[in-house]
């Protein structure tokens, strides 16, 4: 595995405040990695330490194995696309995109050729002579991207590059960006606080909370095996329940929820033996039946207490006989299929792997 970017115990303090704490991260060459976390968790600060606009208080930043912690931005083969686009207002699209190459004194003919290719890549043909003020937000965003890509950096840092776009354009740009990254083989470090965007675009996701990486993994690991309550509830919806571990054998544990219900669960993230813990259950993993099915293991009865129409899905609030309240999500009824309504009694079935032990986070 070729490591392109490495962070070693990187910490950034502003006065007494720790914006980034002891972050270790290896980013592979050609990888699309996303830093995901709430506002203020330290995403931009991390990017700025990779690009060199910020110096760590302690720790080291390495590019292709070389320590660049104290190198200025222009000495690093890294380009950053800023959320604010930062285009030159007096320059045309063409001039904006070619700016970096002119600064590097690349020959004129080569600049023209590379700018032409970059314009085509971001589908801005015909707009070369416009000024930024004559473009839409999405078009400006693409100019900013083309301007970064045309320099062919080894690493491209993108700080919430799609946040200003409407939902439809945003989805289109997500697909375009991902294809572009694959085509060019550039390492992308992408920042967002949009969990769906992170899940669809990334090879790996680093979930950040209060300046620390809380979990690193691919989309499926992050979604299906969250390690902490923070990850479980920041990415998607989760029922977080208090429980006591009764016994453990290998990858399974038997827990008792508050209220008495016993369940067989996934024990991957169980650190110790028995004792008090938390479990996370995704709402769509609760299979609801009007009649009991299969073995009684991980099955319990509940009543539908509330129903929310969400378009493609229905969100239900369930109350078990022991008084436990759970959120469930079911695909919307198609004609002929029995639907569930407020007041209905249901049998809830859960697969042990869909009940995950999580730590408080
Ligand atoms: N120059 C600075 N001086 C003092 N505090 C700062 C400075 N820059 C950032 N911070 C603080 O560090 C923390 C992390 O900021 P950062 O900009 O990295 O967050 P972020 O994850 O990018 O948030 P957002 O999603 O809102 O962009 C914040 O609490 C912020 O107020
Ligand atoms: Mg930010």
C-alpha cells in the first residue's frame, strides 16, 4: 500500500483550546477519503495542516514519506479547493483556470492545451470567456475545481465543495467528482458534514468528533458497525439502548435490555466481559410482522404508537410491552401489501448482527 499522506499524532491548539487532538491517519495513494463530522469538529483545521496553511502545535505531516510539517504550502504537491471558491473576479474562466500554470511558468502552448482539457472535463465548454459574476454557483464551483485539477497535484483537498449547491446539482456534481477522481487517480481528501454525501462518495470515511477521529472505515463498516453512540447517531438514525451484558461467546453476546428483554447481539466492539453497555439498532433493521415467524430468539411484541409518512418510507414509533420505545422504518406499502397503522400489534424480529454494542461517545 502506497501511503500518500500521513498524519502522526497531529495536534492543533488555539490558545488552550484543542481544535485537533492526536490524530493519526494514513491516506493511500489514489484514495477518496472523507473527513465527516459536525461543525467545529476540526475538519478545516486538519485540511489546512495537510496543505500547509496551518502548522501543527505538535505531531508531524508526511507527504509520500517526506516530513513536510514545516514546509510552506507552495513547497507541497497539494492543492486545496476552498468552500468560498476564491476565484479572481476580474479574470475570465480560462484565465482563472490557467492561473496556477502561468505562475509556474509553464509554456504558453501547454497552458492552452491543459486548460482546454480541464474545461472539457468539468463541462464548461463555451463559457471560457465569461467572468465569475456571469456564472451560476455550480459553474463557479466547477471553475474552482478545474483550476485545482489543471495543476495535476498528487493530493487534492476539497473543503465542503458542494455545500452551496441545490440538492439536484449537488447530486450531479457528486457523481462527476467521483468519476473525475477515478479517471485522474488523484488522492482526494474531501470534507463534508453531510453523511449521505460521505457514504456515497468515499472509499473510506474518517468520522471526527471534537478534534479526534472517532472511527475510520468504509461506508459499510461505519454504517453497520458503528463503534460509538456518536457515530451511530451522526450517520443515519439509531435506537441507542441501555443494556447489561449477561454472557459472551466469540462474536456474539447475550444482553438484557432495561425492561427485561433478552437479545443476542453482535459483540465485535465489546471491550470487556459482562456488565453495563449500550447497543445500537438501525430503525430499518427491525423487521415487523403481524404474525410471529421462525425461532423466538430476538423476537418481541410491540404496539405501533405513532406513524410518520416520509415518502418512500414510513417511520413508526413502537412501544414494547415492557415500555421500551423504538423507532422503526418500513418501506412504504405497495398495493396489496398489508400496511401497519397506529394501534396495531406487531412482532419485531432482529438479526443479532443488526444489534451492535457501542461505546459512549
Ligand atoms: N484561528 C483560530 N483561532 C481560534 N480558534 C479557531 C481558529 N480556527 C479554528 N478554530 C476553532 O477550532 C475548531 C475547529 O474549527 P474548524 O474550522 O476546523 O471546524 P470545521 O470542522 O471545519 O467546522 P465547519 O463544519 O463549521 O466548517 C472550532 O471550534 C473553531 O472555532
Ligand atoms: Mg470547515
